[in-house]
C-alpha cells in the first residue's frame, strides 16, 4: 500500500513542480486542477476540525468546567458566523456588522499586544550577563538611535554605523540563513516526493 | 518548453536529486552515514520534557499559522518530526502533550503523528485526542487561543517550531510568562530575531529541516542531509566565482544569472 501512496505523491509533486519549469498546456492545466483538489481537501479538513472544536467545547459546557462561559462564547461565534455566512451571505449587513465590529477589533487588540511583548522580550535579552546579550544591546542601541533624528544630534557617525550594520553584517547573516533554508526546503520537498520521508496523515 | 529563466534552478534541483540518491545508495551498500554536528536546541528537547514531567506540568507544541497547501508546506512537514519526537518523549516520561494547530490539514497530521508516537512508545492509551486541538485558521484568533491555553495550563515546555508571522512573538512571550523552557525555530527572517531573544533554544532556518534526520538518527535520512551540503557548496562556489569575476571586470556570471536564473 505504501508504494501506492509514494507513487501518487511522486506524480502529483512532479506535475506541480514541472508547472514551474516548463510551459506545456497539459501540465499547466493538470497542476491547476491538482491545486484545486488541495483547496477542496482543505475545506473538508476544516469541516472535520470545526466538528472536533464543537465537540470539545460542547463537552466543557455540559460538564460546567471553570472555562465553560468562554466555550459558550466560542460556540456562539462559530454557529453565528457559519450560519450567517451560509444563509444570508458574507456580504450581508448582518455578517459584515459582526465582522467589522467584533472580529476585526478583537484581532487588532491581540495584534497590539505585540508592542508590550517586544518590550518585555527586549528587557530580558538586554540584561547584560553574556557577551551575546551585550552585542544585542549595543547593536540595538545603534539601530534605534540611527533611525531617529536625535541620533544624528548626539553624534553624526551613529546613522552611518547603523546603516552599515543593516547593510553588511545583517544582510550577510540573513542571506546565509535564507539560502540554507531555501535549499533545506527543496531537499525536504524532494525527500517527501521520493517517498524517503515518513508518511503521515 | 523549458522556461529559460528557471534553467539554473532546475539544474540545482536535478543535482540535489542525484546527490540524494547517491547518498542513499552508498548507505544501503554499507557505507557509514556522515556525522552531523551537535544541534544544542534538539539536544535540549529531552531535558525540557523531563523538566516538565518533574514539575507535573504539560508540554505545548505549535507550528504556527503556516499552511500545507502553500510555500510553507516543507517547513510544516519538517516540524512534524519535532512533534513526533516530542510526543515520543512525553509518552515515555508520562507527560501531557498539548498541541495547537491553525491549519485543519496540518491538524489531522498532528493527530496521526502524536497517536503514532504514543503507540510506538508503548503507551497507546496515553493519547488523548482532545489534547491535539485545532483552534482557528485566523492568525490572531489562533494566537489568542494558544496564548490562553499556555497561560491556563501553565505549560513547562513550549516547543514553537514551524511557520510564523506576528503571532510568533506572542506565543513565545506567553510561554516565557508561564515560566516555560522554550525551543523555537522558523525560516521567517522577520520572526527569527524575536525567537533568538525570547526563547532559550533556537533552531535557525535549515536546522529545522535537519531535525528529522538528527532526532531519528536514521542512516539513510542522515545521508541525504549531505545532499543539502553539496548544494550549498555549489551555491557558495557560484557566489565566490561571481564576486571574483565581477571584481576583475567580467560580467560573465551575472549575465548567466540574468539569463538563466532570474
């Protein structure tokens, strides 16, 4: 049975990969079709995952666990958005109102937590107890001061040092990691396509 | 037929396939698999889970909000190896493992990876399907759910390996607030610096792709890592050659790259 899975994986991968390298109508059409299948499979998986979520939180409500009100709120949101999206449409005022006035502001609120988390992460890492922490602190100080007008007022060399750090060591380090990651990604994809990785799912 | 601008890329892929098959052939014919350098982050995994077991608190695993049907697929698949090993260690030590997923397809694969690892460790009954949770496919809804879980369950080890956007730092800081030892890894250059400062151990880019072979110690898989290194050597040689030829006034390499490698 494993050979069948490997053969299907190999054929699908080759078709989709070749679509990026050759201009042949049959390959392009087949690849587009396969990508559509991927979307359909994702939709089914989403349905199953939502069912799992529903069962988990329904169980919590029925058992009256300490977090049951949150589970009730989650189920209400799930049922409301799924129902409204299916029966009255995602462009209907009833759906759009909740999307704009509930979902988006909550998302923005979670996103805004990032600012506080950046400060707490920086506070921990800027505690000088190792030479690496000292390097991060000094580098960050130059970059921050180099990005604001007051840096140039303190010393004219600050923006130049800041620019050099970003252009030379930072870019070199990033490119090294990017090239390594890209090659690693291709290798991982090839191992999967050739059936050399563990089959899951 | 073949797109001219992608010939170099196709050549590199063909070279990697050949190198991989050669490595595999060598190991299957009795040659010893190449040695891999120590990766401290992966070495620490066992210690992290052991600590969580001693504290009687759970371990949390997340691969972020990447999808299996886009360009993040390789990193998401690679993260499953780290999940598999984490689950195996949790089963062996008797620790609870919480997994949160944002991609429904990935969630299904997580269930399989955890279930298989528990079964292969002789603790099939220890697997609890409700501990492998799909939270949401929306970025910040997922982050809010995962942060809540990390804080409520007071996780003692937080494994954050996969594909992340802004939620990466939210998850790492939630772990730090809960007092968890953290292992993080991603290929996203915008998030990697945050992981380096916020977490105890970090997997940098390609180290994640090596994790499966490293953790399993499986000869054929380790041998295939060498193919990656051959490809890297080829790219480094091309860079050095390009710098040297450009420095002496020749545009030969840049012309080749412009024509066949855009």
